């Protein structure tokens, strides 16, 4: 039904990124482009980023969409592809309809964890996007049947088996200086928390040879102040983690900050000590979510609190920058259970200057999405407003309580 | 509230005494609106019982500067119009008597970003009872 038909010989694809944070390398679109262009070098694929910035004011501000639509009008792409994430899920639906209104011949493709088929959207890519995006181009060129495109609409999902098959996304013709660049060293997760979908694709690693070669390329060709490692738990294999950090250390300047997430129970003294010796700054994040046994069990997130305490004391001992997060509104949680979680963080994370607490956002395609939980926008991943134990008032009171305690906590820091 | 988690770092007095405050991180004073003059700069925590809202409003900007301010507001002095004027106050506690319907007041407090705390009532959810947090055992 949808076939590229143009008088020119070059199909023109525009991949749009709608971002909250500006000046971050567009990693996802770059993966799509570099992978697809291995097979379709003649296709013109452009990546364009639009940042939400200060979106809300007295009037309903649609300036980001207007900016992107104007860009489309001027550049006349055949295909426009964009992602739907938790921060953009609602807006991209309207955006797709708007594209069709300005030019119904433009083919629209949506991907990302929130992607669903809606009016104005021609193709939905589910799961990992690289193979599907490349195969969709095959189809649009008349080289593949639609039903043979993996991960498209309701087709069976596949993942890249060997991550090293992916071209390094930074080997792309884009600007070379950013505030933040991001790096995957693995995809998937060994854990399987019910509120998360990180573990849905199988856990796979980029080889150390791939990473060594490409980390060198990244540092030799780009300037940046922050390097974020996107792995769910970077210390799942600590020897591997240190080999990768050693690669980074070969090139890192003193003012570089490397961000990554750690599973606290897997942190030992030797690791904390070694982390403190690097010639760059380290910022770690630890997801605790709750200290309540029932809440953690329901979330399929068994946690050894004594080990978490030990990890925090090691991070303190070796002066490592860390942030430990909580989540309120999980199933089985209540105000007083959350108060216990807060007390744990306040007492065991002395250098963290506030309690970082996130309102539970229920994500599509997670185990909890099948539970009897109400969220503010039922069709999208969004904040929960009713669980088995709490209603919206309970949840908002928790937010106000956290804010109040954080103000008081400032006196002790 | 957090003085119960950090008792050795906290001191809240009914009468200013610099010696007792020495070395403490939370240096607090409990006062009323009858005595709002000359609060020492080293005081970083004020718990103020409101006898006269006008007196409070006349001094509020000065009082809340660099301080955590908790207000104990007797219900007879409460009005919804007062709450926006208390912006920047970190904790507001309604001191209630017996049978008042507090739901509308709680709704106004939430609309003004105050955690809805009440003192003197046992018929509201426990997490909204000020006395719960005043009991050190509940912080252990």
C-alpha cells in the first residue's frame, strides 16, 4: 500500500528526535541511520533534533511541533520517522496527524517503547529498531514484502543477535561537540523487575574489542563533558566494567564526568576502591525504589538491604559521587512503608543532599501494566493515580511530604 | 521532624540560648507571633504559633529568609486567602479543635502545595497527624 514513488532517484528520510534535554548526541536515530546505510547507502537519511525546552506558558505552546512541521515543509522528505517515549508519547500522536494534514503523501514511521498504531501513523516499529528500519526501507523500495519486515506492526520481534554487527553510531556525519554523549556496552538486563521493560530483549554484550576500538574513536573525534553509560546495571560483570573504564581512562580528561548505574548489592570494597582511582569524575546511580519486603517482592526485585547499606558506606568511604533513588506508588506500597524507605536513605546516604523520589510511572509492555492499576493517561505510559493500596491523594501527599522533608534536610547537609 | 532522626545535631529551644545551639546543625526556636522581633541570624529553624496573622505577614519575608519555618495556625485564624501569602513557608500545621470539617482546608492546603498536617485531631489519616511525627519512637 505504501510505496515510495518519486521522480528523483533518492528516497529522502527524515528521522526526528523530540528531546527533553538539548545538546545530547542522538544515539537512537544514529543507530538506525548507520545500520540502514550499510545496506542502502544511496538513501538520504537526515537526523534532526527538536528540544522541548521551556514548553509550557500561559498559552498552549506547540512551538516545537510547529518548528518541526515547518522543517518538514521546507525539506520535503518522503518518509518521516520519530520515536515515542514516555516524555513524547502524547505529542507524537498529534504530530503524526499534523504531518498528514500538511502532506498526506509523507510516509510516517513511529518507533520507541511507547509506539502504538494511531491515526496518521503508517508503520509502527516495535522492539529494537535497526533491523525493522532497514527492512522497511527494503519494502518501500519494492525489495521485500511487508509481511517479511520484522518488528513491524504485529510481526514477530527479533533482536540483533551479535551487537558488534551494529556500526558504531558515532561514525556519522553530525556535529562533533556535545554536552552529553551516551554509550551502550550491553542491551537487556539480568534482572526482571515488574515495573521495567529493560529485560525484555535478551541480555547481550558488545565485545570488548568493539568497545576498545570505538571508545578510542569517540574520544579522538568528539568533544564532550559527560559520558553516560546506558547499561541497566553496569557492574553486573565487574571485570568487564573495569576493562571498559580502563579504555575510557586512556583518553579521558580530568573534567570528564562518566555516569552509570550500579546494582548496589554487587558492589564490593575492591570495586569501590578501584572506582575511586580513575582520572575522571564518576557519578553513579543506584535504584533502590523501596525498602519494604512486600513491595520489593511484588515488583520481583529482591533486594538485600544489608548489602545496600554496605554499598552506600563503601561509596561514602571512597568519596564516590552517587544518587540513590526511591519510587512511590508501587503496588502494595503505602505512606508509612515509604516513610521507612525515606528514613533508610536519609540515614544511610549521608552525602546525598535530598531524598530522590519518583512517582511511579506505569510503562506499557511491563508485567505491572497487566495489573489493576490506574494511570492518568490510560493509553500511554504515565503516572499512576490508583493502585491496590493508594489513591491519587495518597500519592500526591507523598510528593508533598518528600518536598517538605527535603527542605528540612537542607539544614543537616 | 528530622530532629528525631538526628537528635545529636539538633536543638529546638523555647528561649534563645546560644550556648545550647553551639555545634548544632538544626538551630531552632519555638516562638509566637507576639515575639517576632530580633530573631538571631544563627537560628535556621523557626516554629511559630500564630496568635495574630497580621503580625506574621508583616514580618514573613524576613522570617523565612534562609530558614525552615513551620507555622502552627489555630483554625480560628485560618482563611483560604491566607494560604497564598504563606508561600515559602515549609510546613503549615492547622491546630484544630473538635468537629470542624477539615476536608476543604486540606484541599486548599494541597492546592497551595502544603502537606496537609493537623494538630489536635485523631480522626484524620495518621500520616496527617502532627503528633505522629512529634513522637521520637516513630522515627526509630
